């Protein structure tokens, strides 16, 4: 169980009306605590997302450079191995279509 601290807050009347509507009378503190935890988690997620986006954007040029360095090798591997995989896919497709037409 977490340690609790009693605090006094001043909140807008309309907001407290909604809290009283949504939370049971003896559970308003718990409701407000959960709302604050949710808000903090959302804010942290948003901050992390912004930092990740900024990092990706800052490294975009270097990432593109690395991708360009490897593209010839990727093309070579693709050309070497992709046709074999495509033939297997076609063979499987033909076998399944023969099975379907036989029914």
C-alpha cells in the first residue's frame, strides 16, 4: 500500500460536480488520484514521443547515408534469393488452386 499525503486543492466547481457524479462519495480522492496518474502518464508518453521524433529527425541524414551504403548489397541479395522464393510461392498457389478446382 502506498503512503498517502493529505492535501487541499482548489478546483473549479463544474469539475467537482463531474467528479461527484462519476465517483462514489467515499472514493473521490481515489478517483482524482487515478485521474492525475493518467494525466502524468499521458504527459510522459507525449514527451517521450516528441523526443523520439526529434531524435529520428536529427539522425535522418545519417540513417539515409547508411541505407545508401548498404543498398547495393541488399539489391544483390534480393536478386539472388527473391526469385527462388517467388517460384515457391507460385508453386504453392498453383497447388492450392488445383486443390480448390478439384472440389
